[in-house]
C-alpha cells in the first residue's frame, strides 16, 4: 500500500497531485529548487527537501538525487507529473530498482512511445489508421524523394525522436525535397541526438484530438473519451475542451477503440493519451502516444467525474479498475484555458515580475489549477504557465459563457498575461461555432485585432463612466 508519495515536480501539477494524495490519506513529499523555496507546493507538502539551484538540470531533472531523497524519507512511490522526468524511461526504471513504485507506465511503454517509428511499428498489426508515409527511417535522399512523389505533395518530414513540432519540415514540391530533408536530419541530430526522420502525407487543416486511456495491471484498458486540442500556438496548446464538438458517437467509439488498441500494443499501464489527427473528411490517424498525465487532464475529469490522479495511484497500488467501458459516460462540457505570464501584444514574450495582485475567480463550475499566490515572483527558469482556468457547463455554450465570466473576474497585476488572448478565442465566431482546426491562431489572431478589441472596450467603458458621472452630477437633473 502506498502511504507516502514524493512528487518530482513543481507548480500547479505538484500541488494538484498532492491534493489528491491528501484526500486519500497519503503523505506527501515535495522537492524544490532554490527558486521555489516559498512555492505553494512546498508549503502544502508534509515534508519538503531542497534539491538544488534554480536551473532544472541542477534540480528537477536530477533523477538520482530525487531517488536518494525519496529513499531517505521512506517514500513508497514517486509521481513525476508532466515534463521534467515524466517520460524518462531510465528514471522510471531506477525508481523501481530502488524498491519504490513509479506512478506511470513501465519503461518498456515509455521507450516505444518515445520513438515515433517504434510506436508506428508497435501498433502496425492492430489495424490502427495511420497517415500515408514511410514506416522506417529514411536515409537515401533519391529513394525518399520517389516515395514522396508517390504519396503526393505537400509532405511532412518528421523526426522520429521529435515532439512538440520540433524537427518537422513541410515540403511543398519535389524541388525543395533534398534541402528540407537535410535540414530535418541535422535539426533532429542537434535537438535529440538522433537523426532518424520519416515522411508522412501532410494533412493541411487537421484537428488535433486525443483520447485519454486508463489501464490496470490485469489487462483492463478503457478510454475516457476525447479532448479537442486544436487551439494551439506554435505547438503550444492554449485551449482544450471535452468533448469535441465534431465527434459523433460512432466516431468517438472508433477512436476510443483504436486508442485502447494502441495502449495494449505497448502493454500500457496507468493513465496515458493517444493523439490523433482528424482531417476535414473526418478520417482519423494515429500520431503518437503521451505516456504521462497531461496538462489538460482536468477537462476529462469534469466530464467523467473521475479523479485521474486517484486512478493512477489506485493502479500503482495494483488495484483493478473499478469500472468498465460501459459504465463510463460523458456528462456536460468542459474547457481549459492555459493562462501564461506572456504578453499577447508583444509576440507572447515571457513577462516576468512580481504578482502584485493575484485573485483567481471562484464559484460553481469554475476550477483554477495554479501554483502561485499574490506577492510571488514568477520565476524565469521554468515554463511561464501561471494557471489553468477550467470551466464546466451542462452544454458547450454554458461552459463558454462561464469561461468568459471567469476571465473577466480573474485579477492579475504585475505581469502581462494571456487572459486577453483567451477572451479573444472564446469570443471568436469560428471558435464558438466549433468550426476551427489547428490553424485557428495563425488564421485569425493578430496583435492589431486584440488592440482594436481592447480599444473598443476601453471606449465603451469610458462612455459608461461618463454616463454615470453625468447621472451622479446635477447635469441630468437640471430643468430643461
Ligand atoms: C502532422 C500534421 C499534419 N500532417 N502530421 C505537430 C506536432 C506533432 N504532435 C504532430 N504535428 C502535426 N503532425 C501530418 N502528417 C500537423 C501537425 C500539426 C499539429 C498537430 C497537432 C496540433 C497542432 C498542430 C499544429 C501544426 C501542425
């Protein structure tokens, strides 16, 4: 039985994991860098240990040091959160070798899914739809060019070890092929130390839809429906929702069944996410699998009523899933807006400084997952995400309306945030109608548009203020 968990992470996710642990009467240990000495995750934990200076590679990425701390404090299990060590197969293995439980899948699954080519190879025999392309690393430029011509341009060259769009290159025609392929290989070599690349047909206006899966150690695997993640900016997700407004129950079942097969293909255990592209004709294609708890997991929690961290811990405790696929259903609609300390009017530049004012909205159907309090400094060493603003409604419209209200009630001063950008998205006709794809931000957003909206609002606010002033003063009451 797990009685004590060390959370090898920081910020909102460390706090979120510890809250569930506490609800389950499990003790918590925080690790922190010198930049996070006063952070909420440190204050919340039952015990906390400083593991090094602010840079991640001298603190949160030091797997061996974290394991040593865990052993000293008699920890039973380590939860890696997302990012940092979460998809590091060696770390998971070391945790288990040290006699503790890694709250995540086996290293075997992490390794397979860490390589896009190995992932494709593993799922090949399960009849999972994949984008037309090569299923091996390409090395011979001339041969690769012939394959590209057969598939038809535009094509996409992808790095096998890549993620988040790194090492990806679009090739519009055969003339560009050689140069782009060389670039992709050298980019992949530099970024991942692995120059393996492969080719896929480029799906031009896809939606990015991912399926949450959950598996126990007894061969039971279910899916917890989809998350729509098409609203992203430079491969950084901005808004996520569940369910997607475009999936029919039939398509949802098909994608869910495909996701379960992908999980089974790598003997997956715990919570994981299978990513798909959906084209404009509603064909879906397997892209990759993320072998961690994801940032956007709360929207799935709100529509299923499950606590995904609790499920992860139960599975890690070697318990069977307490429900089957038939027991699961979608209730209502949820959105998540990632709030970053970035300036949407200045190329989303990180905006560091002190949170002079920090007052998150609260209320029924509003959830804020954050790791900051008023007066804190936003550290420059880490991801600039301040919080996740999550809203729920019986319908999509209701959840959208609550998001707009929550955005307007969110008070942050001292740093610029992406809240105004979020408002732009939630007011946009294409978003509201559900008629969007991964090109939404590129297609519709510009700093000029946001400025224009801000100015218009400022003018309206000024008019209201003037009206109030006139009402308060004698002017309106003067006889004609
Ligand atoms: C694609 C694609 C179009 N066609 N593959 C981007 C990150 C990585 N997870 C996969 N990505 C894409 N793969 C083919 N064959 C378009 C993207 C893509 C994308 C995918 C999901 C969410 C946002 C995206 C933004 C640009 C490109």
